């Protein structure tokens, strides 16, 4: 299974964070406990019953990452995962990537920002030139 | 600036409401035999001019139409691709209101044509008091609408509380019908206006053919009017899907489930009209099944066609014309079921094979 997190996530404003997470859990047949753990790590537990319309862009991004990590995924495609999140959340994201990668999962990150090698081990990096993927 | 508003707002208004105008046009000109057309309109105009109650009913319909125009312009004003409208605020307040008023005159044109006819009839029949009353009322409607948009354009930074808020108890909203919550909670007035128009047109069709007696085709024509009144609502749902529900496409959702969810949303939104139709056909099973399939096929095909056209509303208008003509012929020839099944088959085929291939970013719809 592949999971994709958008660069600028946009969700219905009238549902709560939990509504969205429950949907991902149901569709991907994921374990609730793991998702709750993810929510806690991103510091979002207290806001999950609030409507998404009241979220800041940082909270929205964290919610999209929680949903992206929900389920038994083989390949994670994270589009600009570092934009709009604070350094604390970025640390959580780095640790999650390391942890899941240790379990044999793969990650494809697209980013305009340089990834600090101290935070994350990147096995290969590419750039796009004239619609072609070129190895750095 | 006015020509820009004309090219964007006015043109878009007429294309988005093509279904509604199509049906009104049919109601006014197509439902009467050509030989009786002149007398029919003459009697109608005389009735409106001479009976205060009939004139009052006209005023109510015009208010409804004005509300529809205002809501449309207001919705467009909030779109990111209409920020050029903010340039208007550099003009003096008087000139801004004048520009908005001119735009509303263009949007009101179908109503204004009929108003001129009523005024002429009133003068001819010596009901002189109607003239200042109608002129003042129309002037008030246009000025009020223009003033509303002027206010919104200049004070959009002020947070307003929703005019109508339907309190929903906190419960887990079923994912399948999220768009229904969107329409009811976030597009409340638009939804309300759509429903009122839908019922008015449905009822108008029944009244118009009241002399025919019990015939399922009359009820089906009413249903067709209601379906065509929902074109705006269907476009609105598609826009919502493109902007807020695109993430569902990356989820492992079975296509048949996605299809059922789509149909369920349309069914839930159309329940009031369907109940009214069922009552009209005296709950006859075959007629009820016909109406149900016809409604779902019509609404779902609107959505699929708008998706396949990448939101191109000019081509959508052409489809509505074809759909209207095809449906009318099918109803008259007692072939609604076959017509609906063909439409459903084509729409479902499109959904299964191409729907997920359509990139929302390529679509000509505002996010």
C-alpha cells in the first residue's frame, strides 16, 4: 500500500480531525492504537475533536502526516513534508521516518528545502531537469 | 471594469444556471400550443396587472431570483481567482455601487423583460398605480443587491457570523455523505434557494398540465424541472470534491464503493423532490422506480459530464440542452426507463474507466 501526503493539504472544514483519522483507519484497516500514538507524538490529541475549519496550517499539515502514517504502508510519498510545521513536529517526523524505515518501509520525499543529514539519512537524492529525474 | 464583470460574473451566471433558464423558457413558451401562445401570455400579463395578489407573487419570485443572483456574485467574490474585484474599491463609493448596479441589471435581464411587459399591460389596462410600485420595487431590489456587494467588497476583512446556522449535534459524520453536510452547513442559503426553485418549477409543471388528468408523464416533467434546478448544486459538489476531497483518490477505496457513495449523496439531496414525486404518482411502484432511476441518472450524468468537460461550462450548457431535449422526448414517448438506463450506463462507464484519470488540477473550476 502507498501513502501520499499532499504539500498543502485541504480537507472539509465541517468535519473533525478524528472524523478524518477514523476514515483513514477504516479504509486502510489500520490499528486505532497506533494512530492514537501518532496523534500524541505530534501533540494533536487535544485538538482532534475540533472542526478542521478551526485548524492552523501547521495543525493541518500535522493532521495530514498523521493520516499518511496511518495503516500498514510500504511506500510513503511525502510532498514538502517540512513546510508549515514547527521544529518540534519536524523532529517527530524525522524520528518517525527513521523508525518506519528501520521496519523496512520506503520513503520518497519531495522538498525544496535541504534535508539536514544529521537529522535524516537520505539514501539517494534526485532533481528534476527538463521533466527528467536526474541523480545528484 | 463593467465589461470585465460582464465577461466573468454575468457570463458565468448564465452558463451555470442554464438548466434553470432552459426550463423557465420552456415553461413560458414551450408548454402552450403555438396558436394559443399570444392569448396565454396576454391573459397572464392581464392577471398580474389587475390582481394585487398575483403581482405580490411576482414580487416574491423576483426577490428569490435577486437572492440567487446576490448569492452567486457573493460566492464568486470569495474565490481566489476573482480577487481582481478588489480593484473596484479604488473607485468612489458612488461609482462602485453604480458598477454593481449595472452588473445586476445584466443579471436581471430575463426578469426586466417581463417587467417591461407588465408595465405596458398596466398602462394599457389603466392600472397606473402599478407603474411606480413596480419601478420602485425593481429599483430597490437592484440597489439593495448592488449595495450588498459594495459592502462586502469593502469590508470583507470583517468576520461575519453565518446568517443561518443549522446546529448539528456532534456525531461522527458518515464519510459517504460528507458533501451533504457541506451543502447543508456551508452553502445553506444556496441550498435553500435551490430547493425553493426546484419545488416551484415542479409545482408549476403540475399546474400547467392540470387539465390533462392523472398522467405519469406530467409528474416526470415536474421531476425533470427539479433535476435541472439542481445543476448548480451538482457543480458546487464537484468543486468541493476537487478542493477538499481530492485526498480520497489516494486511498484504497473500492471503485464500486466510491460509485455508491456518489449516488448516495445525490439521492440524499434529492429526497424531498422524490417524496413529492412519489406522492404525485400515488405511490405506484413502477412510476416510483421510473422516477428514482430517472433522477439519479440525470443528476449523476450532470456530474460526470461536468467532470469529463473539465469544468467547461459552455460545453456543459450544450449538454444540458441535449439532455433536456432527450428527456422531454423520452417522457413523451413513454421511454423514460430506457433513456435513464442508457444515461446511467454511460455515466457509470465513464466513472469506472475515466473518473480517476481526470486530474482536478486540469479542471476549469475554482478551488
